[in-house]
C-alpha cells in the first residue's frame, strides 16, 4: 500500500468548488477501496502467506500439523460434496 491517503480531503482549501471536487474525489476513492474485492482478497492472501511462512520458520511442527489438518478438511469437504452429488 502506498503512504498516500487518497480518501482524505486535504486541509486548507478555501474555494468551495475546489473543496467540493476534493470531497467528491475522496469519496470516490473510498468507494473504490471498499468495492475492489479482488484487490482486498489479494492483500489478505499475501498477509496470510507471510504469516504462514513466519510461523513455519519459527515452529515447523505446528505448520506441518496445520497443513495436514487443512488438507484433511479440504479432502473431507470434497468427499462430502461428491457423495451428495453421487446420490442424485
């Protein structure tokens, strides 16, 4: 993320037209930040990977256990979905 805050209206604007433009620009930027779900998901994924790697470096046994548990959960979910589909 950049250090800029495009969603904040700069202070010191005295012209009402310029102030309205700055407020509109900040509001649109805030909406874009909230509505850009793929970008938010990508950021969350990057943070999760970073945290996972940090944990794996500090506690590899815990990371291996979490990996095995996650794989078992995904496998169980896929098996459950496949068995429901196969019943039809």
